[in-house]
C-alpha cells in the first residue's frame, strides 16, 4: 500500500501486465466511477484488426490493481454534502461499502466483503459482461456523441466581466476561485443549477444556507464548490477557446477532476489532464504523466526481476512491501512526498532480512487468523456503530480475490495459496 492514486484509462493502457504488478504493489488505486464507464464504453468501439472489444476491456480489467478501492459517485457526494454531511477532502478515498462488526477480542472494525465494482472487474477479465453493462456502454457512447455544451456556455458566459483580461486557463481558474467565494444567492443558485441538483435538494440546501448565516459558497459546501469549479473551467474554457468543444471525449476526461480531493496522486497521459489537473491540486498532491509512471514501473520490474528465484517464490505481496530503499524514480519520489519520512530506513531493514522471510507455518497462520477475524466478527447495532464516528474503528478489513500469478509474477506464496484453498 502506498500513496492513494487516481488514474485514467490512458495511464493503464500504457502499462504492460508486468508493470501493472508494481502499480498494485506500491500505490493504492482509487478507481473512480468514470473509469468503469469509460472502460465499458470500449465494448461499443471499433478496435484494431485481430482484437475484439471484449478482449480490450478484459485486458484493461486485468491490469487494474486488485488492491484498489472504488470511490463513491461524485453526484452522491454532492447531494450528501448539501443535506449537511461533511465530505472529507484530504486525499482519502470515499468508499460506500462496509459493515461495522465486533471481533472476538472486543475490537470493533469495518468489514467489506466485496466491492460490486471488484466483482465486475473479475468478470470482465474473463470477457463476461452482463446485458445491463453492454447497455450502459452503448448509452455512454451515445451520450458522448450527443454532448452539446452550448446550453451551459450560454448561461455561464454571462458571469465573465466584459473587461476581464483572461488569456489562459490559469487566469480563468483565478477568476473562478474568486467567483465561488461569493455569498450572493445568485451564485449559490447557479451552482445548484449547473450541477443539476434535484429541486427537493435545492430547497433543503438553500434553507440550510440561510439558517447558517448565508456563508460563501466555498465555505458552505466545499466539495460541491469543487465540482462546480471543474464545470466552470470546462465550459468557460470552451467559450474562451482554451478547450476544444468539438472533442466529445473531453467531457469524460474532465469528469476525472471531480475526484481529485480523494487522492494524493493523479496519473494520466491525457493532454487535457496535463493542462487542467495541476490547477486543482493542493500542495500535498502530485500530478504524474503516464510516460514517467511507466518508466518508473519498468525500472521496478527490472530491479525485482534480478532477485533470486527462492525470494520471488515468496510472492510479491511479501517480498515487495516497500519500494527499493536506494532507488530514485517517479514512484519512490511519490513515497518520499506522501508516505512516512522514514520509509527508506524501514525498506532497507526489510531488504537485509529477505533471506529469512520464508516461514511456511507463519504464512498459513496469518491466513487463518485473518479468516477467523473476518468470519467470527459479529455485526454491531446501528446505534453503537454511530458512536464510533469520533474515534473511528480499531481496524479495517477488506476481503479480496488476489490472483496467484499476474504476468510473470507470483503474487502470493505457495503456502498462502494452499492455506486459502483457492485461487
């Protein structure tokens, strides 16, 4: 597990399956909803001769990190915030699954049996697609083909002062930030309209805004404001000629920006992302181009490929819990910036202990202990679960299906494979 990372389809397409192993090993992927829909859309796309749409989607699913988490849909987050729920925007993924349970030792944790998105990816790897997924793919491509920004541009262009000197996206973003710091009711109303907030939520939000003393929009609903700013930059950017309005794929590309508050790192090879993502990043976040990301993962693959065969048989999840302590590339620099400052010292100690890592009994016992904790824990009543919101759970456990092998790499040891009893 490493820095929480959002990636787009272009970043994943650039990787070989072996390189994708190290993405899974050293970064925690936050897979956002637009990625699933955009990937599914390939079912309706013409592909190179000799390939089928199903094989293209299956290959993307196979490269997607098995240790990933799916983020909650941005519209659901907006509506939740408007009715009063606080949305944390500190680089942590927002997940919607999980049940509060108490383990036999009295500790209380959040248990996630399986993400629906993970189950879908597992099916896609085997070229197994539900009819509803095929319909979604067809509908998504039709929506992209019909996308017409003119209506919103006609509304939004009026917020720009006639004498405003805005010559690039950077200056446009400065104006947008200032505009969204207003507490004028017209600004609040415009945000709710542009984001297509249902009428019942509009009424509730405006009532709450007035009850709280009519604060500025960016203080009243920070995440809603973030999404509004993304839309303003996109549509006003088209109006000013900074962004192409003719390229239908620009709309899903910009939708990735809705999820920037929920990651430490954003990886993409898209030109629009290169120009827009840095405008929305905090100082404690990073943007990484897909080419640099691929090169770093290739270097990691070559490094670990030089390990003795007996070490490789331990499985990537055991012998590669940290990047190499003396390596300097894009991935290790992300660890320097976003992970604990002493990670290189810890990694160095781990490297010196590699020879003694194999403990067949310990491997089996670890699997058995995790299974016991998962299966013997019992649900906590709702009222007790609600009381945990202050201190948080004692632990967090997610049940996953991890492949025994991925590309040329064994992911888990033979002992763990046998203890689990299935692939």
